[in-house]
C-alpha cells in the first residue's frame, strides 16, 4: 500500500554558495591589495599576476552567476512543500500560506526545462505544470530532486503531453 509522499525545499546549498562567494571575493580583494603594495612592477612577475588575475576573475564570474541562479531558484521554492496523495492522483502544494490543490486530470501539459551543466557538476532543472484553468505551477529540483524522473511523480504525470527544452541559460523564464 502506498502512502502519501512529501517533498520539502532544502536551502542548504544556497547558504554554502553564499559563504563561498563572499570568501572568494574577499580573497580576490585581499590578494589584489597585497600584490599591488608589496611587489614592484617587474616584467615576469607582472605577466604572472596578469594570468593569475585573469583566472581569478573567470572563477569569480562563474561563481557569481551560480549564486544568482541559486537565489532565483530559492525565491521560487522558499518554504514550498509538495504532498502527493497515496493514490498519486492529487498534488497539494503549500507556499507562503497559499495552498494549491491539483488533480492529475487537471494537468494539461508539462514543460521540462533542462539547463546546461554548470560548473562543479551542477545542473539547474525545473518543470512547469499547466492546468485546465490556465494556472502555471513551477517546480524546481530543489524541492523535487528528480523532477519527472521520480517514480512517485511519474505516476502523477502519466499520459500527460510533455515538451522538453534545453536551456542555454539556467535562469527561470517567468513569462
């Protein structure tokens, strides 16, 4: 006998990325000040510092982009709870004192957005459920880690038309 399945948002990753980004920016500023004040401008040293700063800036750019994507996903899923009933035919989603109740028959289409792999083995995927009454429900992998590949979630979305999108940018389109 199946029991109801509960998914809750897990914010740990955003906290780690925020601390890591701040530490990386702090190190870059500290190293820049030390390099400028302590070393005279000699040719080989200047060339080394140029290559080092180029690498550091590219790492900072990638890290800040990752942090911005995580913040957006966090805003969509903060305090979100999804409960699938024991028969897997109804989905109850609660977020910010707002409860949404969706039957499996009310889902018209499912759009699956797969983001490109993002540094350090990260993917940012999400799905959008469109209902009969033109309601749009966004679910990210921070709440349901496997999304449509989750066995429990597959039962809820069976026989629903799906559209797959490969995204170049990992931000969520809210249009």
